[in-house]
């Protein structure tokens, strides 16, 4: 598997999703331990000459030389599926009474012979040998499960290591030119960075093609994590000042997040790096392209939530673009809302896998782009428990 990855065309490798490629190779090189199918066994009968000189139940005067008698041989063939090489492997658990047989392309064969065979004795011997084979193969399957479980991680590591080398060879690791500066003296209420931050382009994740690989600037993992931390810390602000958020609407909530984010970063061309336009709530642009999108939605149910994911995916066009979906809930059962979010997310057509559980109310997922599954998108879903509105009580006239 490692050799196959190393031999893959460099541009094709760079233009292919690491996640999908790792899963492909793990599946291609997974070891399928053999499984026998005794219900489909066949038996053939023939006469054979049997040496009975060592049979202690017979009265034989000279046991120093063979003494043959005509007996019966039953040739048993049991079909199997899986990798034939499995019969050559000794599992980590094994017994000294190893099963014996001749392995062919799709059957394993053994012979039962004797001069006084009976139906019961033959049936018992077949069952004994079948049980021995099943026991041996089950031990092998246990080993295979552990082996197969590590293949995807090994494939991912190999692909990432080779991509890193290819990118260094192409001198694409640095110099993509998009920077983002943190404002001096940014308030530490929402995040606590100790160093001056800049947005550094991260290695883009490409589409599947053998065309020459072209880099596109993306938001680095470090800056993405910092942005998410700023957003996450708004939870404590809401908890500490519930009255200020009780009557707030979706647009005002978005504005609060914009204020905090722009309190941490300068924009290159204007005072604000984070802004919004059209239907997009929060975004960062580089060279006229979106590289970060944040979508703010009040929780109204699973259907609307999945539609919000669709909406975010429809905005994203660059490789490895990163996004956040901020869900505000006024439901009393906030735990129930979180359970619905986490159970429904894998049902989305473009869902690939859970990348990280950041906190009880925040998880990062990997999605494929709606038009090209090899373009991978990190979307962090953060849920916020917003205080319930207090409906004004109507007082009767005259009181």
C-alpha cells in the first residue's frame, strides 16, 4: 500500500482528497481472512489401498513391512471465500492441533479413509475438522480486524508525508501572500492570544486531476482555531449577561460576533477583516474569494439545520475553505437540541467524518464540496443557548 502511494503521480496525488484516497487504499489493501462454507461442501468416494500394518486392532504377525487392504476414501471439498494467503498465516492465538488440508483456488480439501468407515464416523470426522478450521480462522479474523483498523491511519500518514514533500519541492509552502494582523491591545475577554497573529495560508486540499497543481490561498489551521475560540468565548458572555441577549434578534447577534472578531484582527484594505454581504453572515475574503464563512441561524429543527449546511456549502468554492455554522437555541431543552444536531449531521449527503469534538456544544466536521467531493471543507458547528424571550404581561385597564 505504501509503495502504491509512493508510485502515484505527484499532481494526481496533490489533486486528490487525502481522506477519500486514504479510505480507498485502506479498502484496497484490507486483508480478508478466509471463511469456510461447510453447508456447501461436497464429498467424492473412491476405493484406495490402505496400509493396516500399524493398526493395533488387527492381528498381524509381521509389522515391519506394509500390509495393504482395499478400503474407502472420501475426498471432502469445502468452499471458502477470502484471501487464500490466510491459510499460510499463523494467528497470534493458535493451538498445537492445527487443521490440515490442501488449499486450492476456492476450496480446501482433505481426505477421510478407512477400511470400516460408517456414516456416523465420517460425519463426526467432518464436523471435527470443520470445527478446527473455524476456530483457527476466527483467531485469524481477530488479527485481521486489528490490522485493517490501522490501514487508514497509515495511508493518511503516507499521503500527507508525500504531499508535504511534493509541496516543498514545488516551493509552495510559503509566499501565497494573504496576511491578517491582530489589533494591538485586543481585549482578552473573548480570547487570550499571547502573540501577534497573522493569517498564514495553509496547504490546500486539491481536486482529483493530473493537471499541474495550482495552489490557492486558504485560511491556516492556527487562525481558524483562533477564530473559533473567539466565537466560543461568546458563550460565557451570554451566560454572564443574559438580559442583554434576551430580546436580541439574529442580525444583532451576528453584529456582536463581528465586533468581537474585528476587535482581534485588522483587515489589509480596510478597518474590518470580518464583514458580511448578501446572504452571508460573516466572511473573510482574499483576492475577492471567500476563505472563511460563518453562518448564524436560530434553531428551528433538523430540516432547517441541514438546509443551513447546504447554504454554507453553496457559498464555498475554494479548496480547503473553512466555515462555521453558529446555531442559537431558545429551546428549554438545549441538550435535546445538541443531540439532534449531532445525530442529523452525518445524514447530510456531503458529510465525510467527524474531525474534532471541541466541546460539549461544538464539533468540527469534514464535508465534500457539493460539486466535487475531492474538495474538502472543514465546518465547525457551534451551538449557543440564548436566553428565552420574556413576553410582556398585558395589564388590565385601570390598574
